[in-house]
C-alpha cells in the first residue's frame, strides 16, 4: 500500500553476542530480557538493540523480517512483542506466510480466535495487522506507521493491537516503554481470557455433572427418600461413587449404591455408566445375581484397565415395605434402624466379591425383615474411612459410624437432617475435607406419616382429569 513519505525509522538487527547469565540475571539489577520481532521492509537505519536496552533497563534482543513470509519463520515461543510496519503488503495465498510454529500457531489456546473485524472502510489499511494477529494470537503487537491518524490508531487497537506508534514521534525511550507496556497488557489479556474460559468450562462441567446425578423414580411409593453426595475430587460435582432408586410397576422399590475404585474422571464416568445400566436392567425385571452378573459384564467392557473394580450394594424392598432382599458385592452392609431399637448393620457374611474381580462370581440374595417402621441407610466407604482426629491414624470404621448414627437418632434427627449431621460430623472428625468420595442414601417407612397422607389425600371427582401430584418420595437430586 502506498504510504506518504516521512523518512522511516526502521529497527535493524544489531550484531548479537552471547551474554553470560551474570550480566542479565537478577544480580545485575535488570528486569526480564525481551525479544522483539520487527516486521519491516527497510531495515537500513534506525533505533538499535543497544539503544533500546539502555532505555528499557533490560536486555532487548531484536530480530527483523522483511516480509510476513520471513516473519512466520522467525515467530517462535521466545518472542515477546512484534513491531509491525502497517504499510507492508499482505502475501497472497500459497506463500506459506500463515504457517507458524510454537506459540504463534494459528488459533493457539488462550489467544482467542474470535477477534473483531476492522470497519469496512479500514479493512484494507489494517489487512497486514489482521493477518499478523491471526498467526500470532499470543504475542503483543505494536503497529508502526508514518500516518498520524487517530481514527486508524483507535481501530487498530480495537481490532487487537496493543498500541499504535507514529514514526515521527518515535525514539528509544518511547519505543522501549511501549514495548514493555504492550507485553504486560498482552499477558494480562491472556490471563483474563484464560480465567474467563476456565469459569465457563467449570459452569459447563457443573451443568453436565448435575445432569448425571440421579433423580429417584419413586412416584407412588410410601417410602421417604434422602441422599447426600460429596465427591473427593477438588471442584468436582461427581466422583466414582454412584447410587440410584427406582420403583417398578409391581410396587417394589429397588435401591443401590456403589463405588468404583479410584477418584478421577474416568472412574466418575464408569460410575455413571454402571448406574444407568443398573436402572435399565432393573426396569427390565432383573434383580439379584442375574443383575449383578450383567453389571459385571458392563464393567469389564467399559473399564480402562483390568485392575478397575466396583463394589455394589442392592436392596429390593417389597411393596408392603416390611421385608427386603439384599445383595452385597464387596460393599459395606447397610445400616438398619427400627422403631425403638438402636441401629445395627445388616448381615454381610453371605456377600459376594466386588464386580470385576472374579470372572464367574455369584452374589447370593439374602432376605431381610424390616418391620413396620424403619430407616435403612446405605453408604460408601468414604463415610467410614475418615480419621477420628487431625493427625490421627485411627479410622472411624463401621462401629464408629453406628455409634455416631445412634447418637443422632437419640437426638430425634431423621431424613435429610440425619444425613447432613452425619456427613458434617465425619468431616469434622477428619479435621477437614475427606479425600474419598462419599455417598449416603436413606430410605424409610413411617406408618403414621402414611396414614396422615392417606387422610389428607383429595378424593378424585368424576370429572377430574388433572394428573396426580408426585409422591413426596419422588425427591429432587440430592444437595451436594
């Protein structure tokens, strides 16, 4: 593009020498070294590297490129700032000017690939700038021009340049200060961009993980439901623990809780797969050994390593709510509290191995009498493996958990309050956040509450077509 005439002030490449670390390190009193890439078609004379170094108070290395094709080869990770002659022509397609390596790669992470386009009447004047911003999204760019045009300067900054420098006012002091400010502004821009991206990614992950947490299918059941879930991974909503509860058309309530070994995202994903498979198989009519054998096949096909296994506890509660079938696959036995009696662990002697350990394992189903009024707490081992004092090596264990729950029951706690108090106390005993995932599920039957609900239920009129309200047991996803 033709440019009016003031004499250019290009920045040539000075002779380079190796400088010992003692001359450039902190002991020398200098700030961090800077490397500047000057894209200029006439490096005949102008400000030199030593001049810039003296003005900046730090060593400034200068590289020069006569065109954008050469600039693409010189644009490496160690370049801090680009000084761009706005009058350079943009190369035609196929010249290779758009090919860069390292941090200058097109659309590199953190630089953003949705930059504003220049105004139509300025697009031709800023074509070389938009080209450089595209191939060097992580570098600070200073525009150098002979035109003292404030409108063009503002447009260049809006498009993505850090500053606009007029040749007629340029000297070593002004240029060194502009380079330093441009580098710092670009670093701040990238940090802010990455922070914004991180926040958006965290929000997306949270929405995804909340969607993967189960919604119990208990409509029509007289049983109460409560749950607590606390993943061990920092800033995660989902861990390797999983649980679910559904009611089948015959009135049986099926509940399960499980734990995939490990704490990473792969384990969390496998836990979700096993939970969804359990729900589908349960609704299809499988239970007991047939169900667990099929789940083991799912685990064997989906796990990342043959060393991965999962423990599982399943309970199917009869429609009258007085008895249940229990299957244990290497998982801690549930806790049963009957009216007027202390809570106790259900029998666990007849359990089978964890899923994924033995290829032809079997899981016997044990019949359990629940009674008329009861609470059944299912949990993962994260609840019992916490320590009982900061710095202590002693674990809470199942006996400690039973004593803790009985203490809370004597205080009259039940449902959500009981679970919240239990998880909070375990965390306090541990002296801080638990490192393992914790899932706790509480099902209960209260005949008096059932009678009250029956008396207060409206009688449907002959012309009523409104759908029935969901039962109170159809709980929302549990609080985290």
